[in-house]
C-alpha cells in the first residue's frame, strides 16, 4: 500500500497510549502491562462464549474474536489487547489440514518431511484471511485508545508443528531435517517467513498497532544453530514489516542464550522469560532495544504479598533500562488454572508501583 511504501501510517487513536509510548522509549506515567494468553483460557466468560465451538472455527468468526479479545481488557484493565487467534491460523488459510485438539494443541494431519510435502505449503495472499481483516477492524474501532497487538508464529516454531505433526518436547524430526537436510529446511523456513510476514501485514494494514513474533520453542537450539538455521528467516519477517513503523516484539521461552540474536533479528523489544533477570537481559540484548517481561507465571499461585514483592523485583531490575522501554509481562502465558482476580490485582499493582 502507499502508506507502507512511504513508511508512514496514519497515527491511530492508540498512538499516545502508555504501551506504545513505552515501546518507542518515550517517557511514560507508569510501566505498561499486558499478558500473553490473556485472551481466553483462564476466564469463565471465555469458556462460556467458546462452548461447543472448535478453537479454529472461533478464530474465523469476527464477532467472537472481538468479544474474546476484549474480555481481559475489560476485566483486568491491561494496557494492550492481544488479538485472539492462533499461530496456526495462517497455515490453515493456505490449505494445511490442521486442527487444535483440546488439551493438546495444534495437530497436523500430514506432517511436512520431504521436498514433495513442502510443495503443499503455498504463499499466503493478502486476501486469504478476510475474517482477520474484519475482526481487527471491529476491534480497533471498539478499543479506541487501547492498542491492539497483532502476532504470528516465527518460522522455527511453526516448522516444529508442521514437521512433528503436533506439540513436541524434543523436536527430533524438526532437528533431523535441520541438521540432515539443510536445503529442505531452508526452503521450509523461507516459505514460513513469507506466510508469517503476510499474516502480520494483514493485521497491521487492518489497524494493529504493534506486533509480536512468537518463537516460543527456539530455546531448544544452541546459539550457533539458531544463527545458521533460524535467524535468516526470522530476520526476513522483521524486515518485511519494518516499513510500517509499528513496534516489533520478539518472544521465546528458555531463550536466555539467544537474547542477543533475537534482538539482532530486527526486534525493537525482546521478550524475556523468568530465567534471566532483566538487568542481565539488557546486557545480552544490548543498547537501544526495549525489554518485555518477566515475572514467573507460577508466582501468581502464591499469596498476594509475594506476587507484589516479586513484581517489584522485576520493576527494579528494569530500571537498568533507564525507566521507559520496559513492558511488564509474565515470562510466558497465563495458565488456564490461574485465578483471574490475581491477574487483575497484579495489573493495578504494576501501575501503582511504577507510577512516576
Ligand atoms: O480451546 C482453547 O481454549 C484452546 C487453547 C488455545 C488458545 C486460547 C490455543 C491452543 N491457542 C489459543 C489462543 C492463542 N494462541 C493466542 C491468543 C491470544 C492470547 O495470547 O491471549 C495466542 C497469542 C496464541 C499463540 C500460540 N499458539 C503460541 C505462542 C505463544 C506461546 O504460548 O508460547 C503457541 C506455541 C501456540 C500453539 C498452541 N495453540 C494452542 C495450544 C495449547 C498451543 C501450544 C501447544 C504446545 O504446547 O505445543
């Protein structure tokens, strides 16, 4: 579009929100906070509207996507909404037979293991996901000054589902391809970089004002292997959305050893799980980038005063960043069994304790 080509997007109603100001490293009245997996799973109102509707069907219904995305914003007063969808939705849009099984996760009917399999993975076209464009449009209109974060799965994490056929702990088939058939692997992550870039562009064009790339399982890789086999594809994704000028967040779990490389891929903000303190993460990521995180999600099961002590420690470590440039989050997603009220209290606490 002309806006993307000129590098200029109209400034939406959320432009001056605390979340987007912090993401741009501008002064903020308090640290912004949102949660991964805030949309769904732990909320009774979510379970109610989802009753009897398969996960991927719900992602294709703009009315439901809008309602589910708004639920945690209403309840917790978080500083940003995360779009309700899933990383495998664009794979379904290009014709991959994928289903999300309750209590399991994404399951792929015919895993991709050979060059012939790879040919089934066609590019994602801008008009392939009209339901996403519609849902984002409805949401942005309703959210007003609250920003909407769009997202996608990074090439490695998507590849792990496509090659294994479902969730995995050891990624043996994925790594067998990566080590043993490097050209096939390169072709796979290259196609996924295109699909992921196109999915992010669809969300940004429809009004999402930040994006997060989830490379949730990249922590399974040694830094050298990440640099050789994953970084080029993820870099392509960040480059593809750079012209829009929206903040780009890069997140993974168990990625302490990869934080520097994940920043290098082109992120403006690097997500940190709870295993590395934020001041140390800042050293690894280097100057000029923001950090997001990094309270251990399991802390939410402890009494309120403990949650608050631990949250204060995160805010304190973030001061190594010079005040702004920190977005408070958990080190990974909200767990289904968490008490939603503990999350609501945590949001209020972060706002209060970081007020300046
Ligand atoms: O029926 C249900 O409620 C299914 C549970 C569920 C939900 C609510 C799944 C299955 N996905 C989602 C939504 C979802 N997935 C969102 C919505 C917005 C929000 O965060 O609130 C997002 C951002 C995702 C992204 C996602 N899906 C990731 C990356 C984030 C992360 O947690 O690291 C991954 C790895 C997936 C795959 C996936 N989808 C669903 C599950 C249970 C899983 C993980 C399976 C596994 O362990 O491998």
